[in-house]
């Protein structure tokens, strides 16, 4: 029988991921209904602005989420962000024109951005190392479920024209996290860091003690004494690999092209010669469902095959998928049938690579890799980078695609994917099966010169 302590991280990751994926994606079909059926007359620029409103909120809140979680604890920031997301979804139902909808989506983004940073952080600190990869990756599984639901709801509202219901669904996902307020325990790692007496035992601790005494959840002995915060200069000097990964991982995850595909899939399928209705269905089945299936396959592999090899294989497939789409949109535009026959397998290869590698593993690696004393600073750095890159894609993909061509956009995404493979091959250590204290000790000695001396850092590929 599943205990309440097991259910809470599952429910929290489920609601947080659904909230993230659904609200990130649902604007496109809402905009289409408002434009076609309600005469809002939304231009391409206004579509980019509405879509980007939420992402701008995410970008801003992610700047402060790490610091706030370090200052007040993981639990209360999760609860506050869930309340903010719920409120934002409810007021979005009252939007009356482009500006109001953009502002209300910005409010949703403030909550979504904070949750996307703190929920994986809390999970990484509170579950056993044997399932930490799956549990943190479960957040990404639910992101893809949220995206799939957004596509399905979007297809439905194009038939019923009830666009307000789309925002109401988003509020339900966020509200589940609010309900969890009565059962969420504070991170034992954070309590140690600030020198508090631990008021909450680690999740699943009793079960772990029975089976494997050394595998304690959450309060793995990261440090015997609460560590002091480090400055940015000390971070760069003493943790160069952590700093490098905190910068390049979010850059690669967003600039490899995933959100161009997720946010504007309907437009991409229309470029393949499909009608608007068919393109919308292709978004549901060609992106939403394929994305979900690939994630379900990929996340459990992280605890079996390891983070490092899957990340490298993932970027390889993402690069291949991007190159296929580059070729398709470069030389096959005059033949829609052949274009679709080549481009769609490229999209599937891209999604499979992303969802076994940089998609779920971003959150897993970020939650595991950083020692407690630098975790908040690294999250304060990597999450704003992730959301800023997301903002760039959502705001400018259509405009840039019109200016230089969709094919060149996919070529740029392919180059980013290749660059990420090279960088991570040289810097990313394996963390599978290691407890947090072991990982953090490894990262403290991880200077570029040490890779030749310590092959353990680059084991697995």
C-alpha cells in the first residue's frame, strides 16, 4: 500500500508538472479561437506577445525563487507559487483584449516559474537516491502530460469556442498543489543548512532504513555542519564545473528548438501542407502524444543507464532531428507530401532524443549536482537562463522564421545540439546511484584539470 509520504512527492510533481506544461502551451489555440470566432484581430506580433507574457513572468520569478527558497524554505515558496498560479488562471478567464490577457498570463508565469524551480529542488533533497532520478524526472513526464492535455483542450475549444474553460483547467492543476499545504514537509537538507532542528523526518525514511540503512532520503549527510553560503567569485573559483553546467544546461535545453516545436507546432504542420484542423490534430498526436510516450520511456532509463550517456545520446538524436527538418524545409517545400514524409519522422526523432535526454535530465541533474552551499545560487543562475531563452524563442521564432526561413532556424538548433554534446562530453559527471554527499564531494574537487586524474567523474560513456 502506498503511504501518504510516498504520495505527496508524486502528487506535488504531478500538479507542478501539469501546471507548467499546460499553461505554457494552451495560449496558441485560445488565440486562434479569439481571432477566428471573436474577431480580436490578433497579429503575429500580438500572438508572440501573449504567448511570451507567461514566460516573462516565469523568467522574473525564477530570478528570485532560489533565493526565496533558501531564505524561507522550499515548502512555503511551493505553496505561495501554487496560490499565485491558481489566481492567475482564474483572472485570465476574465481577459477582454490582448493587453489584459498578456498581463494575466504574466501573473500565471510568476507562479509557474517559481514552481518549476523549487519543486524539483525539494524533490531532489527529499527522496531516496534509488528513485531520485525517476521522481525528479516524473515532473518532466507530467509536463508532457500537461502539454498533451493543452493540445486536446485546444482542439476541443476550436469546436465549442469556450476559450475561458481552457484557463479554468490550468487553475485546477495549480490548485492541487495548494491543497498539499497540509502535508508538505520542509526539506531536511534546507533545515540542516540553516541550522534548524529537523521538525520533519525525511520522506520514505522508515522504509529505507528497513531495506538499506545507508540510503537515507533527503537528510543524506551532505554536510556534517551547516555550510556557509559562498560568494559568486568563490563559486567560479571552487566549483567551476558546477558553474559551467548551470550556464550551459539551460541554454542547450531551450536553444535546441524544443519550444519552437511545442509552442508553434500547428504553424509548422501547416507549413507541411496540412489544413488548420489537421495541423491541430497533428499537434495532438504528432507532438503531444509522441512527446509523452518518449518521456515515459526515457525517465526510467535515467536510473538504469545513467544520466550522462542518456544526455549525450539525447543531444545526438536532437541534432539529427533538427538536421532532417533543415533538409526538409530547404529542398522539399514544393512537394508537401514528401515534405511531410521526411519532416514528421525528423520531429519524432527530435522528440525522442529530447525526452530521453535534456528534457527530463535537466531537472534531475540540477537537483542532484550542486552542493547545498551553492544550490540556491546555481538555481538562481540556471533557471533565469532557461526562462530567458524560452522567452526569446516564444517572442521571436515566428518573426525570425519569416525573416531567415524555417530551415535556417532548424540549422541553428542543430548547431546548438552539436555544441551541447561536445561541452557535456567534457564536463558532465555521472550521478546515477550516488547519494548526495558523494556527488557533492565529487563536485568540490571537480576542476577541469582533475578529469584526467579522476575517471570516476566521467564514467558511463
